C-alpha cells in the first residue's frame, strides 16, 4: 500500500525527469541543435537520461524535441 508521502516522492521524481528532458529539448541554449553552418547540417543525434539506481536509460534516437524517449534496462 502506498502512503501520501510516497506519491509525493514519485511525483517529484517525474517532475525532475521531465525538467531534465525539457532542458535537453532547449533550442535557445542550443542543447537541441538544428543548424546549417557553412552548408553543413549540424544537429543533436541522440539524447539520454540515466536512472542508475533503476539500471535504466531513457534514450531518444534523434533530436529530443522530435524523438520520443524509450526506456532501456541494463
Ligand atoms: Zn530540437
């Protein structure tokens, strides 16, 4: 059975994870990049958020603003 405090911790963790993913999607700071420089296309190839205690990685293959994160366990 879950307590109210447990749900609070879970919600906080989800908020932290989403904040990290939002930062990785940032275009103003060029974290997620889509540019053409001197006729060369430059951009973010992939993005990863690690959950070492759960032994999981959330991986977006491609620009994180366009590709969905998929969870991989190791
Ligand atoms: Zn982007």
